[in-house]
C-alpha cells in the first residue's frame, strides 16, 4: 500500500516542485514526506537538482540530453520501487 502511495506522490512531483500543485496536493505531499524517508530523499534531491540546473542554465538542453536525463531518473525510481513500469 505504501508503494502505491509513493507512486501517487511522485506523479505529482513536477507540479509540486514548480509551485503549480493545488494546495490539497501540496498538503498530501508534505504529510507523506513526514512519514516516508525514501520520498523525502527523492523530493529533496530532485528539488536541489532542478535548482542547480535553473541556476546554471545558459541555454536549452539538446533533446537527446533531456531524454537521457528522464530515462536515468525513471530507471532509478523503478529500481527503488517508487514508481511502476507504465
């Protein structure tokens, strides 16, 4: 059951980190982070990575690099059983 909840939380991650998630979604994510160390680590690490990229971005990434980054992140999340293979 917890893995299913982690999956749901991580599906909302992009909107949460971009500040676009609805307030009830933010509350759910923050409450979940309080009890799930794995998601807390994933969210903090992702937030830090996004901030580093934003701070150091001088131009858009090539599509091939963007695809590869998404692939690596997805593989990691699958290995950690944080998302299902969809």
